[in-house]
């Protein structure tokens, strides 16, 4: 016997797979799944295999939809809180233009954040980070906070690329114009504060 397995690694994947099957049933029988389901539960259809599987799939779909929505709402609160903290730190921005602020929600537990700030003095800041919400806690999968001058020369950069294994804080570190030093991962808010302090010191 040849065994075939279909694995859905997230509620969203499962919901999409089931929705595709519902769409086929609806096209074949010219009826919405909701209408069919009410007829099926009222005993107004027969028990052909298509109808049994259609009813089962609709049951699955409604539960998956409810659970996905519920989990997204829970995560949305966490993401909103985190992103609001970042936005608040940028709200009083001065002598600069935010060229990019991009929140990319990938799944109910994963997101990317991309920020680019260009200062009137031609300094440029780029922030890229991947965030995961696991057990309702935030952690960073990876990050890069890069700050450079008008001549494209580095001012500082924090990142966790694992290419300095001898540094105590490995893989976290900070690049300076002529050195790389150990540094635990800073919060993005503290980095934004650091670059504003730097700009203020130059003015």
C-alpha cells in the first residue's frame, strides 16, 4: 500500500487547502458551502460521498477560520504593542525624513520590520529585523541596525550575523568605523535614541 500524507504546518495553510476543496464542490454543484451545509444538516440532501466530505470540510473550515481569527487577534495585540513602541520613538523625529516604515506580517507568529530614516544632514539609518511571537513572548530571529554618514562611511552597525565567533557576546556585536566590539542585542528603541543623540551632538 502506498501511503500519501498531506501536512499543513499552520492553521492558515490548512484553511487554504480546505477552502480550495470547498471551491471545487461549490462549482460542481452550483451552491455555496453555507447553503449546502444548512441543507445537509436539515436532512435535505442524500448521503453521497461528495456530500459527506463537503460537510466535513465545511466543518473543518469554520473551526479553522475561528481559531485563526482568534489567534491573529491575540498576536495582533502583541504586534500592535511592539510596533507602537517603535512608532512612538519615531514620533518626535526632527531634521529627518522616514523614507520607509514597513511592517510585514508573515504568519500569526512571524513578522518583519523595515525602517529607513534619512536625515537632512544626509546621515542614513536602516533597520531590518525579523520578530517571532512564541508563547506570547517576542524574540528576534535576526536583526541589522545600520547607521552611516553622508559619505557612506559607517558610523555604527549592530547585527547578529555569526561571523565573529571570538567575541564574548557572539553572535551579537557592534561595528564601529575601525573596530568590531562585543555588544548584547540592543532594543531598536535604544538604537533610535542613540542615533538621535549622535545627530544632536553634531548640530
